[in-house]
C-alpha cells in the first residue's frame, strides 16, 4: 500500500542519519578478566592503617544519612534490579532463538508489548530506573536497529523519544531528588538522533497507515494490496482498531511532551486526547485478550533480567493478556 511504502521510506531515511551503533564490547571477543582491572585492596588497606577509629575518608558531598539508607549493588537481598539468572544482549538473544524477530510476532503479541511498554513508561515516570522499565524490553535496545515492522517500530520510537523528553523536562525543572526520579540511563540511548519534526511525521504516517487498514477491513470488497493481520480472522476490525488507538495514543503523548517545553496550557489539550485513547485502549485490550485465544509462541519480548533485559522474559510477565 502506498502509505505503508512512504512510512517505510521515512523510517529508513531517519535511521540512516544515526551513527553506526557500536556496543561497549564485541560479544564474540569480550575483554578478558583483569585486562582493564587493577587490584586496589592493598592501597585501601594501607590507607586504612593510617586512620584512627571513627575517622572516615569522604568527599565534600558525602552525607552519612544517605549512606546509611543506601542499597548495596549486586546484593540479591538489597539490589532490586539484580537477576541471578543468566542474561544476554539483544543480538545474542536473536541468534540463540531466545527472542523472535519482531516481524515473526503475531499482531496480538505486538499489541500486548505496546500495552506493556506504556505500563513501563508509567513506572519510569514513577521513579523506577529506565533499565528496569523501558529497557527491560529487548526490542528497544541498540536504537531499534533490529526492529523492522514499520508500525511496531514507529510506536517503539515514540516510547523511546517520550522517555527522553520526560527525562529532559524533569531535569530542567530541577525539583526532584534521586529517590523520586532516576536520570541515569546506563549508556542506553533514546534515539536522540531523531528530531521532533521527523518523529511527528513518522507517527502521523503510522497512524494514517493504521487508519487505512481499519477502513479497508470494514469494506466487503477489499482494496488492492490490502493485507489482513496474521491471525485476526473475525476479529480483524477489533485488532485494526486496537493498533490504531495505540498509535494515536503515542502520537498525542509525544505531542504533549513537546508542547510542555512551550506551554502547559497547550500540552493540556493533548492530554485530553491521551485520556480518550487510554479509554479506547482499555476497551480493546479487554475485548481482544479475554475473547481471543493467546498466541502459541508466548511472545518473548520483554526481558525479566533486570538491567540487561535477560532475553528470556515474556511481554507483560509471561502472558500479557491475562
């Protein structure tokens, strides 16, 4: 279909602007243990011998109260983001078959992932780390370079850029504390190479494609080039409407975030649209995932392995439609 071809061309053009992604180390040749490490224990013990009982070495920003209430990283009892199970990165998960390519997911699985990502976005705004919320979904890793489905990719791009703008606005306001909002991204990128104008075009194009699909499925005589969703069957119209409502939601949300930089009054108008789409999404979610049989593949999409995503988790914690 012509609109879909234009959307694909726009996505390719925008992502061509991004610099070539280079992971911190190559999976096939990770750094050997000790190559970039130095044992500092002798130095610490020597320094400790020069201290009297009760003395403490610290920088000028150190606060004893904060130190006493801090969490110990990598302690399973203290670190909420630590996973004791084996994890892997996106490319390895795809190669080992632990994660299906997004083009092999059913439309119901993609809708479930979209809904779960919205929940994760709310969790991030609520003060949870990005690596335990948004980036728990492996499809969002590596600047979406391995996500190919145009509509799904557009939605994920909207989620990522919204995450980046939310972080930017909160940091600019500078009225938060660390326990309220975590700005650390742990080297993850929110596709900052995509401009607001380009993303607005992409989301509008994706919405037009979804709207065209919805109109086409309502017609008795299908237009030339129309391709129904994989397993929609009798639920074709409901599924098409579900995809459209989620794309309309993320476009309205992204527009609201952009307008926050200009005027709260302007952004509030978009929030009304966001609220309307949320109601539609809830309605379609209940209809689809209560009435349709869940896909057999299970939809391995969101990792449950803390910061790394793990690659073995499933969207929505196993069965996102339950």
